[in-house]
C-alpha cells in the first residue's frame, strides 16, 4: 500500500517532469497485478471503497497464475522452458486483433488480445523480426510520429513506469519506430486505435517478453 502512487497529468509535457509514471492508485496496481480492470475489481467488491483502500483490506480478485501475478518484477516462464518448445514466430492478426506465439510446427503456444493501428497510423503488413527487448523503458515522445499532433510541437522524454505510453516492456521490430509493447490503458485492448504499434496489456506484454528472444520472426497478416 505504500506505493509510490502518482497523479498522472494528461499533458505529455507535464508527464515528462515526473520521476516515474507509476501507478496512480493502489486500486490500479492491484487490478493490474491480478490481470483485470478497476471496473471489474469494483464489481467483485461492491462493499469495498477502492478509492480509499487501507492495509489489511480483503478483496476478491481473479485467480490468475501466481507466477505472473506479481507485475513487472515477477519471475515467469523462460523461453527455454515452454512445454511446446520455444516460440519460433509471432503472428499478428490485423483483423482479429490478436497475437499468436507459435512454435516451429505452427502450434499456438500463447494467444494475446491486441490493439493495432488504424486510420492515419495503420500497423504494417509483411514479415519482420524482434530486434530488441527493453524492460521498464523510458519513452521518447516524437510528434512527427503521431498523425494527430502538429510536427511543430517539441519532443519530450517521459520516465519509465506502468503508466508509460509503452507500458513496462518494449519489443522493438525491424521496421523503425514500430514495436510490441504494454499499455497504461488495459481497457483499450482489442481495438484498432494505436499509432501503428501492437499494444498488449502490461501483464501479457510481460509474459510475451519472457518467452521470446531477439530474432523471433513477426508476421503481420
């Protein structure tokens, strides 16, 4: 319960002044720890005041795998320890809004709901590969990469944290400026409204980041 918790301003340049884009509340951190939204957490606990939680409060939460419920610093399965063998390729569906991590035989090892680009910022089509995996990354805000932002706006460097625009992990692709990453807004997953990248919940991004390695092929279809 001790945090740190940080009020996150909407203005990107105000965000750049912060030391951390940390959780805004205990409820936000707990919801993400147990792979759910604050809305569902409230529905599961109608007698609890999520805006005024104290140490010792009992909550009903989804029964997720404890290995992956601990957040960005938790241990999880490694790329070497998968029962179906290592992940050989990621298949990104631009119509179904999901990622399949498959082995060399094409067997699906993981299914992750995703959000992809739309409108002026569509996700790419074709074959690429993962070039780097960065944990708890800072974010370089570049207006020239956002169709709805004037190119005359200044750039900014945002601190790391679960409320970063790219969440807690960035998996860079061989196409410059594109990647697979987490999000500060898990409720947005499953739609076409990103800026071209592939967006996952932070907990799924953590899982995926641990079971792939540099060089894994990525196919957009």
